[in-house]
C-alpha cells in the first residue's frame, strides 16, 4: 500500500537490484532482475520501475507491456548479456522496438548494422567491447609506476566479444570524475572524462587516450585483450598519442615498447613492460604546439608546422630540437623521415644514424630535394623497393604541391650523393594536394577540391618503377561530403 501510494505521488519507487521482476509482454511471461532491466539510464524500463510511468498489471501481478513478445526476447537477452543475437527477428522490427524502449546502446548497434548492410565499401571483420578502466591517481612525480588493474596479482583480462559498451551514465569509477573539475579542451568547452579521445595501434598492442590519462592493451592469442598499462592522471587533456611495440626481446630491452602523449608543447614518454606496468622515461618540450607525434623505429618524433622538429633517441636517451622551414607534410619509411616544407624543399633525416652524426648538438637534417617550381610540398609518400643481393633500396617519393601538381622522384642507392631525380609529373589537380600514396602497384592523390581523388597503376620492371609504358590512369572521382557524426 505504501509503495503504491509513493508511486502514485510521483516519487520513484526503488527496489533492491536483485529483485525479481515479472513481465507479461503481449501475453508471454518473462522473469528477470531489476538490475538487468535498469542498467541503461533513462530507458523505458528504468522509468517504469521508478514510478515515472504508470504500470498495468495482469491477474498474476506481472507488469503488462502491450508489445510484440517475439521481438522482446532478443532485447531481454541483450540486457542480460550485452550480446546481440537477432536470429529469427527482422532487423527493422528489432530497431523499432529498441527505440521504443529507449535502449540507446542497442539502437546504436542496430543502426551500425544497417549502415554496414547498405555500404558498398566492405564489411566489419570484428568489433569488440573493452570496458572502461579504473580512473588513475594524479601524476605527482617522474618515474611513477602504474601497473595494470590487478586481479590476484595478474593483469585483468578483457573479454573478446561482439558487443557495444553499456551506457553507464555517471555510474562506475569513471563516473566519479564527473564531479571533479575537468580541464577545458582547446575549444574552451569542458571535456567528458570518460570519453575515448584517441586510439592508435602497433603490432598486437593498442593505446587508448581518455581525457586525462591513457591505457594500453595487448592481444594474447590464448586470453584475448589484456590491459597492461595505465598512465597516471595528467593535468591536461591529451591531444596527441603515439605507440611503438617492437618485437619482444629486442636489443633495447624495456625501451622496445613505448607510448607517448602530448598537449600543447609538452610531451610525456613512458616505457612499457610486456607483462604489465610501465615507467616514465621523461617529459620533453618542443617549445611550440606539437602537431604530429609518431615513432620511427624507437625514435620519438614531434613536429610543428612552424618548422621545428624534435627527436628522442632510445639509444642515446637524448632529446634534440632543430629548426627547418615551416613543415606542411611528412612521411616515414624504414628509418627514413622526410619533411615537406612550404618553400618546396624536402628535408631528410635518417633517424637510425643521426645519433652518430650529430653536429653542434643538432640533428643532421639535410635538404634532399627542392621542387622545380618551389611550390609548397603539401603531401608526401615514401616507397622503399625491396632490397636485392647486389644493391640496397631504391627510394621512391611521391609528393603533392600547393598548386595541385603531383611529382614522383627516385633515388638509386648508388647515387645517394647526387640526390633524387625527377621521374614523372602529373598535372591533373587544380587545388592543393591533401593526401598522396605510392605503393608497389598504385599511385593515389587527393586534392582539396571536394576531395577529388585520382588513381594510377604503376608499371615496374624488376621491382623498380618504370616509364615504359608508364603510369596508367585508373579512376577519378570526388567525395562531395565527408561528415563525422562525432568529433572523437
């Protein structure tokens, strides 16, 4: 009587999470727990069981819901297991019912399936769910050790699954940070602490950046994904992320696996242990905002469009910064790093050799080539031909310019001193080239005019690019709209 009166007055009537709830959906009876029905906030079921929606009960006291019981069965299984098995149910009917019940994670999952069914670009081979990690303590000093979340002293396994994450709202350990003061993003708006901002991968590792900390997972054949490292909580939101996971047992020991994060001009670098945990290597400053952060081998590279480049070398443990012309593009292949600049020059760094070739404590960054028209180099792609027994790699570089030109230059290993030679020029674009890719068989370029894409097949003779009969145009098309539904 008291509970009924409370519900009638509009005050939520809450029961224990383990309370058994009996439902009559379209004449078919179901039994489940309150916790199962209400883990998605603001859904039909959480409103129903809190008293915000009036209930109708059958002769046995079960809550009556006048909906299709056939479609309700897989929905209830999703609430129980976070898994979706839509066999025997039409997809549009399932989506309609999920929208009626307000089950946002299930709706997103079903909408993704519909988009994939309509797509002509391929299919998703695997999708999985990694639960949010424990929110870490704040970073206080250097070389702090933060290991994996522990279960009996072992890294916590992350199950393989084909599921969407539950909408936890403000629940859980990540939710506690919502009450804390969160640093604003570069746009000036507060950041959601539990939001995944960046993801990058290398070999069988992935790094995931949340607003103020990052975590690393490793894939093991026997047990699936495992969380092996969590950084301390930082004072600033992470804007750049880089990861390298070299082969186990490499020459550099613990520095074979590293992860780096940057915001503004500050960069933090950690060494990762394969069995879990990590240690802070150091904090480095570029002096200007970091706009690209990546590894070339074991060397951490940071660049800015202002023309400044910073390199940390795993052998010398030395951080060096050098100025070149304003940087508009970059690419790396093997140990080669190329920087395209706004004056048409392409600078070259062999990051594997530069610690042995330092002059005046600067990186030996040398100008490799200059565009004949001195147009800004806006996109770069390097292709190294496979090594043969009698010679090293041919270096083939395709680059795009601010005027829309696409050029291919080639350098033979025996003519390193003379620099690369202009091989071929394409003048099909009329706007600045934004992306370019040179591979074994294709050359692809994209320009700023509605993402205008041009593709060519590449002719090769004994593995080396050839002008006989030359590159053959394959396709030309534009992508009129490329809109992101979510900024992150």
